[in-house]
C-alpha cells in the first residue's frame, strides 16, 4: 500500500481483518479493500477476485496464505487415526484447497489482463516432514509444491509466474 498498490485483504475473522487493515493501511485505507471470506468456499474466492477487478481493474499478485496446523486450530491434539474427519477436512481444505481456489478464481483475470502476474503460495518445511497428529498439514503443504509447479506451467505462456515460499 505504501508503494502505491491497491490490496484486497481477506480473512474469515472480521475483527482480525479490521485490525490488519489499520496496521497496514495507516493513511492509505482508501486503497485497501477488506473482505470477509472462507477460503474453503470457492464462491468466496470468486468474490475476492471480483472485488479486485471492480476496484482496481486488474489482478497482479495473489498470495493465498490462509492456513494452520489442524490439531491446534481445531483443538484436537490426538493421533491421526483418532482425528475426526472434520479435522482432516479442515486441514486439507484450508491449507491446500484455499490456495487452489484463490489461484483458480484470480488467474483468468491475470491471463485476460495480459500483464502477467505472480501467484505466491506459502509452504512449510512440514511439506517435507510430518507428524503423528497433523498429517493433513504436511500433506497439504507437500501438495502445494506440486500445485505451484502446475500453476507455473499453466501461467508461463501468459507471463504469470508461480512459486512457493517455504519459511523455516
């Protein structure tokens, strides 16, 4: 925002979203467009893409970084084989499908805009390792690595780059 960018900020938690807008925006809140979304819902990803196009006319960068370690986030610190299916679904839906949904919803605008663009997913060293409780977290992050390769191949003819940053 401080460099002139317009930003669509998304979060499932409205209070956290408002706080983030304040922290990032300072005097530039007129170029920040907050939107409450659930990354597990493709229609919400489409709403975010539509808002970006409505407010700015283009999508240049997509950084889908919703995520979390499902045993902690769902308060289910038991071994994998005791995890409720809802916890397993949450782990895959948020950590993998959320990125897929946002890339799918935004990439057509990048292709049609003919300006190229960047899709940057957030990985984790857990994608190379795993543990006995949060098996879906590691599985999802591992899946992101391959997904990003597919994005890069699909986007290359249109000048769209895709990569995965893996902290740690």
